[in-house]
């Protein structure tokens, strides 16, 4: 028996005849009997083709910060659509949206729009290489920065035993089809380990263009940096003449209006943004210090995109930021997200299941283990099988997280106290069912 109803299953089969595995992104395929087809979303809820409603903690893997179909965003996009969408010229809406982004994020002195997080990190890496005259990029184990070749190493799906020693990590390729030569341009280190970073830069720093870091590991429970860690990366980047890039595709406009800088008090040279900036519309950006961004202004460094800054995306970004700037969405998420995280941990304790609350109220992670994780290598201590079975039980009960705990449960301003109570009941019932 499949996870979903007959109509949803039938629609999946229909999709499977025209889309590879019935999906347009590999992460959406859960198997022929467990891949959902969605009819619509409203607020904190999604509805499958059978009309069954779920409390949504996917939120599109994080973009939907205000709730599905938010009226202000929908109205702004509809108005823009009636006036033309793509011109291959700068538009009023694009300028207005950029002004709002710059005002919100303290370290952005100049910026350009792109369309996706993958595009944003790709352009930021090229910009960093051009600005420094160096080629090597350092990324962190367990971090995901999009689907281009230079960042698909040692991501959250990596097998820990294949990562090598902490003193000399091995960049583990995450996909076939990546040229072997690319590996020479990438170094990997464990997150939250300044000693490992210092050792790498001491031996290889003269080749390093940038440290590319998620300030919180968005594909690993929303893991936060230990006190002083981001400050240490800032210091080491300055000492070795490389750039510090914050990949804020998940943290940007989600953890705070000013993103990771507001939350942690550390400023990078460059930042990449997407997801929550447009409440689900495809909009992204690269921004940072004027001196670095001006490398684009001088010419000779390619950054382009037919749909970059298009009217629909710009309208969505401007409307989303306007609502976020009131502070009300963040206050709502702080309340509901904290209640969810505390409740999940309490329920586990009540039933003798070791569990650790990880992340942030807007990105809730539940690590089923005896001690909190410090870095990606601690994933071996998480009870992945139990978590996955419990999530399937929650989905059957109308609550929809991602089946892999490494992807956090995302909160929106539309989630209510009642939604949290329902979610905790579903979690406890599913957990008791699995524990027998």
C-alpha cells in the first residue's frame, strides 16, 4: 500500500510518463509508492491530489517564510505580471527590490540578482577567483551549496567513513559526471573545527580564493556555529588573503531580516541569497563589499542571466521583505518554532529516546543521539532509521516534514499554536507506534 491516496498515486503515474521519476528535481523522488503530487498550498498547509491536508514543514525546502500564497506577495506578483516580465533591461521593480535587500543586510554594499541559489554560489565563486587571482575553494563537510560541479563534494549525503582523517580530509564527490580535474580546485574541512581550517590554510592558503560556508548547516539539522567559530573564519580569511563567503541561501531572510550577520555578528566579504527572499518565487542574489563587487563593474568577469531581476521575482522579493521588515513574522516564528523544538525533545525524553534539539526556531533540527552534534561526522550517532519511520507515521497523520532529519523542519509565519500542538501529537503517536 502506498503512502498516499489513489488519486495522488494516479497523478504520480501520469507524471512518471513525462517526467523522469515523475519529478523535476531528484530530491523530490521518494520512490514510486511514496512520491507525493501536490494540488495547492495555503498558509501553513499543502493539499495532495486526494484533497488531504498536511501541515507543511518542507516549505519548498525553506523558501516559504510567510506561508503559501501570501496575499501581499501574490498581489504584487500579479500586478507585475500584467505589465510585462522580462526585458533584458533594468527595471523599476528590480531597483526597488535591490534597495530593500541592501537596507536589510548590513554587509551588502552592492549586489546583483540571479535566479537560484545554485546560480548565486556559482557566480560568487567565480567572482572570488577573479578578485583574488586564486583558484581553490574551501567548503565544509555536510554543506550543500547547489548543484554545480565545484560544490558537489562532501555534501550531507556523504559516507563519513570515506571522508578521510580530520587533519587531511578527502573531498568526496557527490555525483557522477563531474570531471576529475575539478577535485583539485576544492578543499574540504569539518565544520566547527578552527584547528583543521588553520592547518589547511597554513599549508595551502596561498592557493585559496575563498572560504565558502553556510553560517548554519542547512542540510545538517540546521547546525549552528560554536561560539567564536565564524569570528575565527573571518580572522583566518583576512590573515591568508582569501575571501569569506556566507552562503545564506537558507539563512538569509529566514533566521533574521539581516541574516547571519544579524544573528551572529560576523560580516563576510560576499553573501549569496535565495529561498526566503521571495517567499517561494525564484529569486536569488549575490552581494557584498563594494571593492569585491566592483570586479564585475570592470568587465572581463562573466555574470549574466536572461531572467535575473525579472519583474515577477523582483516584485516577490520586494513584497516579502516589506512584510518581514515589520518584525511580526519573526516574532511568530520564534514562538511557534521554539515550542516545536522544545516539544519534540520533551516527547523523546518522556519515551526514553535520546534526542537533541538543534538549529533555530525557523529551522528546527531533531538529532536522535546521546550528545549534540558538533559537525557532520557526528551523523553516525543519529538514529536515522527511527527518525525516518516516525516521519512516515507523521505524514499518514497529516503532518509533512522531510523524511531525512538532516533537512530541518522549516517554520513559516503562518504556522499557528494549534498547528504545533497537532504536530507534537502526531509525532508522539508515530513515535509510540514505532517503539512498540
